[in-house]
């Protein structure tokens, strides 16, 4: 609820801004179109970085703190000045009481991994609990969502696209702020969890892999990931596979809250099965050598935010003797030809 301006404040608004704040707050004879126009003018001011002096004709008049309750001066810039003016005419938030102790702003990620929960580098969609000491404050956040705008503790949800966020809290005129950097997934890492090989006298190899979305210094638990289709490039033993499509993800794969550091990242449950398949003909010269590669596009999504993580190389290389090495996103398995 907005604070109720004093008679002195209303008089100052009328004298300096040439407006009738009582009429602007409703109930007066001034048409709504004029009130709307003035509100728009004040709001538009918040989109500029110009001096409030030139924007709303305040002039150089100094307003003493305690008389109008708007600080030492309203000769200010940008949104800070606009908030003061809005408070005077009854559009701003209720001023909080003076601090009862030091005003300190701290943050803690909701996700317990990575271990540094005070970090200001976040994954898209991450949530952070913000706490201020000294008393309840008024909160603002540029580029992010807050679950409340007043109090001692609020929760911020990072945007669904990469960027920067500034959170500010005002406790009785004492302000503190934090700057956050929000990033999107840009890495895919895999770890072998099981291997396979068909004993059928043809070169082949296969493996199951745990999937991790990086970087590993944030949490991507609010994201999903998926593979797109791509055509293979093959030669030698694998030339028959050239131009064959790679099966895309049937549905986006979620991430869970677990983060494994050491270069991996947020776990995406459901192992990726990586299998070479095989060619059914024996080369007439007995040379099994050949190479097959897929350069697979991987995508991320978080709410309405989405983008390309990168292109992940899937390769299988067979030597002349038929030993095949299959690899993808850092994971690999080698299987020798069996009779």
C-alpha cells in the first residue's frame, strides 16, 4: 500500500511540479485522461538516465529531509528520482522504518549444489533466497522475478535467458545491492556406465553413458536438453552409413538437482545409449578400417528460453584388424573384433 502524503508534501508537488496530487490520486475533477497522461509522463521518466531536474522541471530547489521525507534532495537521476517523486504523490511503496542495526544483504541458492551457495553466478531459472538485516525493506530486481517486494527475506527466480540481474533492497533509506550473472548451458559431458560388444565377427562397440550439462559451477536443474537429427559422414568400413540420420530425442530430457563438479555439471538422468551398429559384409581385402561421425546439435530449454548448447561429436573409428573405438562427449569404449 502506498504511503499517505502529508499536506506539506502535497503542497510541494503542486508548487514545484504544477500538479494536483489529490486529483491525481483520484476523486477530483481532473479528467482521467489527464491523470493517465501524468502517470505516463512520470513512468516514462524511469526509462531515461537524464537528470530529474530537466525531466520534471524540479529546478535546483533543495528539499530538506524530514520536511518532505524525500531525502536531502530530489535533484537526482534515473529511477531513484522517479521513485522519490512517486512516493510523494502517493504512487510509491510505503517507506520502511529506519534500520535497527547494520543493513547487510546476503544470498543463498535454493539448490544445495554446487557447494558454494553464496555464488552470484547462476544457471537460467535458478532460485535464490535473499535476506537483509536491519529490518524489513523494499525490494526491486532488474531482469528477474521476486516472490515479494517487501520484507526481510524474498526469493528471486533468475530469468530463463542468460543475462545480468541487479537486486536492491532499501531499509529506511539505507540501500544494499547484489549483481548476478545468469548463464545458459554450453557443455555436454558423458561418463561410461556400461559397455557392450556383439560377438558376431563384425566390428562394433557400444556403451551407456551418464549425461551431465555444464558448466559445473552453476545448477541447471530447471532446464531440459535434447538432441536434434543430423546426417552421418562415413568412409571405409562405415561408408554404408554415410548420410544415415541420427535418431533425435523423442522428448526433452530433464535435469535433476545433482551437480558433479570436476568438469562435469548438472546430471541429466536417463543414460544415453551409444551404439555403433555394424556392416554385414566382410571387406574383400580383409581391411576393416573406416570412420563414422555425427556432429549432433544439442539444445537446452528453460520455460520460454531456449538455445543451442553446442554440437556434440559422436565418432566410431575401426582399424584394419577390426578393433572399434566409439566415443561421444568425452566418453569412449574400445572393443576388438571377435570371431
